[in-house]
C-alpha cells in the first residue's frame, strides 16, 4: 500500500506502541534533560504529537547544578555537566505537572537520589500524580557507598528498583549507564528486581581540554557525552541487552533521523528517545516519528512492531 492508501486512523494505529503498559501514539519520546519540562518547547512543537515526554531529572530537594561552564561541543556530539539542576519534586508536583495535564501525552518523570531511600521517597510522592511512569536515573553516586554510581553495580542498581517498586504503582523504567564493562549484567539484575522496562544509554563519560589555557572546557572537568558520536555504542548495547532480557527497551543515543531510529528498533528497542537532536531541531522527535511512518510504507510494513528486533546477523 502507498502512504495515501491509509486512513488517518490506520496511519495512527501503525505507529502506536505500548511499552510497559504505557500506550503511546508513536514510538518516539524525548529524553530527560534535553527537553526541559516540555513547557519550554510548547511554542515550537505540539507536545500532543510526541510518543511520550520524559521530563528533566528530578530530585527530592531543589538543586542549583554544577558551577562553571556546563556545556562543550565536540566534533560529533556534546559534553554536559549540568549537575541535575532542577526545582525539586514538590515544585514539579505543585506547579509543573498541572500545566502538563492539559496535553494528551504520557508524562514520565526521571528521578535521581543519593540513596535507595531517596528514590523510594520520590516514587511515593509521585505515586498519586497522573504521570504515566517513573524513569530511574541510576548514574547518580550512592553517598552511603562512597560515591560509587548505582548503575555500575548490579546489586546497588537492584536495590534502587526494589526500593521504588515498594512505594509506587507506576511502571518503573530503569535508565542504564554505558560506563560499565557488561551492561547486560546490570540489565538482568534490575529486571529480576522488578523493572518494567529499560532505557539505554545514558551519556558516556568524556572530557575536553582548551589547549590555549591548558584547562578543562567543563567546570566539572568531566561530563556526559551525547549525540551522533555515541550512536554505535548505544546500538551495540541495545542489541546486547535485548538478547539478555524479556522486558521492553527504549533505545537512545545519537538519534538524529528516522533512519537512526529504525536502526535502534531493528536492534531490539520497542521505542526510541530523542536527546541531543532536540537542541538542533525542537521538532526532531515529531520529524522522526513521521519518518518512521514513511519507512513503514516504503517497506510495505503494517506497524512498528514489524521492525522490533528484526536485525539479521
């Protein structure tokens, strides 16, 4: 069939997906930390056209973020060390989520904490709100374990999931760090702990140096690398993880075009998330969703699910 042979209702159904019980109009989300709380973008893109909106990382108390320069461009990506700047969960609940409730788009809240108990408390406070799910950022340092990131140790990662699952009825998505030797070990452990879905990858640790001043370009010295440079790493990790777990995966890392997104779907992702591309084109997520629809038509496929995990090796 040609694109024009489908009714609008049929086209919508071809792109619709359900991930961890979250029904989305299309498989394209926006990644936490790259789209603010969504409201900052409402003059540029119709938020109702997004598959889902993952808001900026949220902590129990407000955070000012890191000092000094917090963004540095690289030849094929971007380094950031924002430091989880956010107004805190209470302001999110009281002033931001009510404004988002007018949109017909699933809202997912990304949460971060310094202890498993903090993650649990965040989950409890958000449980009575109309959000669709929680995404756990486990790249944060565990202060009780000397600052080791939760996401680098299978048992610590599982402890966060267990603490959250005890205090929420929402689906729990765990965002995995790529800064590990074997991401599948973390993935399998958090699946066993009750995770409903995984998202990967978070940023890769990197740095940039100013050769004139001989100083780091970032005030925090190191930061998270995102953008096209990380896509091959992200694809590899999504493919490896999809083979290791039975829960759905949301793939992300350097997706700039619909073809990039199709690669992630073929590798085993059930949905994708757009990050750095939002800074180049605020409508990137919508454009990618439209492009996936065109790709389905060109290939004579009926729905997004016809692509998921269909990589031939």
